[in-house]
């Protein structure tokens, strides 16, 4: 998460640069949604899931608006160069909603039932107050289900 930008310009700022970030010691509790360690865990889980499966996993945590599925599908379609082989996990803790959106290629390896089981596992952890752990475990479940891409599989 990024901190809010200051509204006053500093001597080093110009009209071509952004204002300086607020002093780290002045950050409020709301600015620290995730610790550095939690962000590192999420990043590692996303990286490993993508590397092991050949699918591109992305994660969104925040409000999804009233039409959560539509918003998640729109985010997925704008998520990168090849949404066909990508998976978006959109989590809205305040709304208590998790949406998993798969592209056509990813859907062949991640059927709806596998996604639903991963969401069930995640929401169980979320209910216990573990947003990061639930997300990491859900990513592991999805990557285990998707398996390795054909190009990385060894012949038996």
C-alpha cells in the first residue's frame, strides 16, 4: 500500500515531479494495512503460483462496488497483455466477497469447482481474521489444481 501524498510542495519538488511522500514516522494506522512481511508473503505466493503453473495470477484487495462480479471481470480484462492465461483473485473484505476470474485458457485448468473450493478455504481463514494466510493458501490450492504447464511437464 502506498501512503497518501502530501498536499504541500517541498523545495525539491517541481511541476514535473510528484510531491514527496509523507514522513514514514508520521504514517497513520490506516496507511499500514499490510506489514512488509505480509506483502512479501503475498508477493512470493503470487510469484510462485505464476511460475509453477505458467498462468499469470493477480490479486486485488479492496472495494468492488455494488456489482462485484462485473467489476472483477472488468479488472481481469484490463490486467495485462494476455488475460486468456490469467487468474484474478479479487477480495473485498468490507463486503465479505471473493471473486475468482479466469481467462479461457486458465479456465481449462481451473474449473469452477476448484475455484469454489479455494474460495471456501480462503473465507474460512478470513473469518478467523487471517487475510494474508487465507489468500496465500488459496493461491496454493489454485496453483496445485492448475498444475504445471505442458511445456514444463516431464514425460513419464
